[in-house]
């Protein structure tokens, strides 16, 4: 039988139909099997995993020790200092630590993240201060460790509940942290807060300048506008002074470790009118230290000098101007010379020491109502001043700046110049090109002008003080007119110099 006849037979058709049905049934069973397996995985996967985790936790609990429960510490800082044993009385006044902590937290609180907060103004500049509402908390991070602050409350009469901020007043600050961080909290975090608030308070306070009158200091408000941005001096020298001041402020522990008094001495020297006083004012404004301007012509004995110097507080600048006019240049070089009478500047204020010692003593005694004979043998000694600068009395305070100024450095006693007394000598010279650009910026907000190249060339040949430049620039509010007048002034000075040669 050939193949074509087999394909045409009825039995073949029946067999083919049966085969197709069998294949379809097998495919259907396979699909159901795959679906069932998928459903089983989805339905039982989480349960199986949960069972595995439970079994592992049971095993760990039996084989390993349980972890210790986290312990926290809480420190309360009361708002009011206790007085006469009354811990809740207000007679002792608000605690300085509480005030410092709230001032610090005001710089850390984000108003946008708080549902409610207090807003007040404080300080000399009446700046806005954000603080927590009684009962609220905030978190501060220090060296990677979280510290939680809560402003606790005390109820006033008529309070409706602890959460009612309108009827509760701040009672104390609660500082909560991990118990293991106790050393960090008390050793570094709290001192950091005190240092930060002290620095901020120093920036806010109004500065004063003190003058010596008899046995004491008399203070006045100090509004000198000079800053390191406006003082006319070489930029490299300016940067050197600022860096030295920053390094001094940051080295308290270093001074203590090496056994030296935490003080720094500066000698400002150079011709009159070169900006020595402006630099002193810039230092005071930068450090926010009060100035103590010591006039030695008003001091008639070492005892008075010692009392005045001991009365200068920490974080202050002691200034002795024209030191070359205060002590003789040979004060410690003469045979057996131990006492040096104070000399004074003459009336023209140019720093020349023309008044005799006897006349100065007599004039000072008369001004103070003291008989001249009472001052015999009581002159100030240079050693009396030096004992405060680097002697036994030098450790009576800390974080102090001592500044001497002089127009004639070569007239000073060498003992004043050695390191440890005058640590940094700063020469304030004639106006250079960079100093002139600072003055032009101060007076006219100018960074460039067509006359600048000519002025730069003339300043390289002519010696003129910053004070003289300032005077020339003040003669007109029109920058072009003032600069043209200054050019003509420099040209005249150059001609005069050429004529003398």
C-alpha cells in the first residue's frame, strides 16, 4: 500500500485527531503545573522566610548574650540660680550657663522645621533670636553624637496643663544624650558651647577705650571705624598680622603646656602718619578687645603702674604710644641706673621728646594736686614695666595683647626689643601702591582710573605717608579732581627732591 492511500484512509484521520487531543491536554497540564508552582512560591515565600528568621533569632538568643539596653543621661540646667537654699526661687538671678545654652541653641534651631517657636530681639544690634517654646525639643549634633535639648516648664497659676505653652514658663533646659558620651558631653561639648557664646557676645558688645587717671582706668565708648579691610598697608603684611592674631587666639592650651603667659607683644614702628594708631584700632575691632591706652606721664611710681596694669582684664589690648619718649634710651646702660623718670611728648604731638624729666614730674604733680617734693625718688623704672610684660606679674592675666608704638625704633632700649616682650615688629612705612589702592577704594570705591598708572610711577619715587594721601583725597568728593590734585602734589614733591640732589 502506497503512502498516499494510507493518508487517505479513515483510520489515519482518527489517529491524528487523537494525537492532537493528547498534545493539547499535555500542554494544558504543563501550564497548570507552572501556574501552581508560581502561586506556591508567592504564597509561601514570606511565611517560610519569616519562619527562618524566627529560628535564627531563637538560635542567636540561646547561643549569644543579649545586647545591653541603651542607657541615656539627662543633665538639667536650671534657669534661675538657687539662692539661700531655695532651688526654685528666682532671687539668685538667671543662670549664666542657662543663658549661654539658650543663646547657643538659637544658632542651631531651624524655624522651618519647627511647628512653633519663640521670636525675640536681643543684643546691642537688636538682632532676631529664635528659641524653643516651653515643652519642645531640638537635636544638636556634635562630633557625630546627637544631643537632645528640651525646654522644660513650670506651670503658672491657672495653667490648664503641661502642654499649654501660654500658661507655662521656662524652668530649665534638659540635655539628654547616650550615657557612654558623658566624657564628651562635659569635657568638650559644654566647653564648646561656652566658647561659642563668648565669641558671639564679644562680637556684639560695644567696644571701649580706657585712659588712666590716677590709680584707676576711665572708659569711653570706642567707635573707631578702622578695620583690616580699610587700613592702608601692604596686603602681605596685613595678612601676616591677621594670621598671627588668629594663631594667638587658638593657642591657649599651647601656652599653658609650654609654661608661658598667654599674651602677645607687638611693636609698631615707622614715621609719623603711617597708620600705627589705625592699625591698633583695626586690631581692637577684629578681636573685639577693649583698648587700654596707658599714658605713662600720668603715672608717678612703680606701685601705681603695677596697680594699673593689674587692673587690665583678660581679652584686652594695652597700648603704650611713643614708647621712645617714655624712657631714656640709655635707661639700663648707665652705671647703676635703676630708676628712669618719665618723659613726655611736647605739645605739638609729633612724638619728639623735648620736655625735661623734672618739668614733667613737676607738671604731673601739680595736675594731681601732689607737692613736687613728694615725688622725689619715686620715678617709674623700666624694670617695673618689664616685670609686667614678661616677669612674675606677666601671668596675672591671659589672652592679652600689648602694643608699643614708636617713630624711632633705634632709640629704644634693646631690652624692650627681644622676643618674649615684643614678639612681632611691624614696620609701618610710607604709602606704597597697594596701600594707595586701599585708600582710593575707601574714599571713592575705585578699583581703577586713568591716572592710576602715573600715580603708581610717582609713588615709587616719592615718599609720602598714608595720612598725607588721605588728606589729599579728602579735598574733593569728585574722584577725578582729587586724583588730579594728588598727581600734581606728587609731581611737586618729586621736583623738590630732584632740586635737593
